[in-house]
C-alpha cells in the first residue's frame, strides 16, 4: 500500500505542470461560461438592451399620442370648428334645415328565397 501511495505522489510531482495547466484551462472555461451565460452575462445584457429599446419606442409613441390628445383637448376647448366637427360626428347633430342620413353599421344580409 505504501508503494502505491508513493507512486501516486511521484506521478503527481512529475505531472504538476500538466495538472496546473489543466486546472487553469478548466477555471478559464468556467469563467468564460459565466461571463456569457451567467446571471449578469452577455446574453442577459443583450436581452435587457432589446427590452430597453422596445420600451423606449413605446414611450416615444405614447409621448406622441399624448401630444396629439393635448392638441385635440385644446381645440375642443377653444376652436368652434373642432367643437362642431365633434358634435356632428359623435353626436349626429345637424344645423337647422340639414338632414342627416345614417347607414347601418353591420353588413346587410340579403335573403333570397327561390323555389324551383
């Protein structure tokens, strides 16, 4: 048994550079994997960047929509033409002497009853 242990110690002493090199390679590989796929790795970083770009686009769209709605509100408060347009379209108001024609919203259904 003593010879077996001595053989292991001798082999380890002779192969110490190979063992150290292999250990460094394995450690470097684990670190590289963690940098790419870890909790704060490159993959997560890219996903967060895509998410940030999408949210920026949504914010920009909402800001434009908000400005448009602000302009519409100001027009409805101050502009008689905008008020009249809204009343005609939404409330179906008409001036005296005008006739308003409305069409049904859905598709008309035609029933044909043919007997042969």
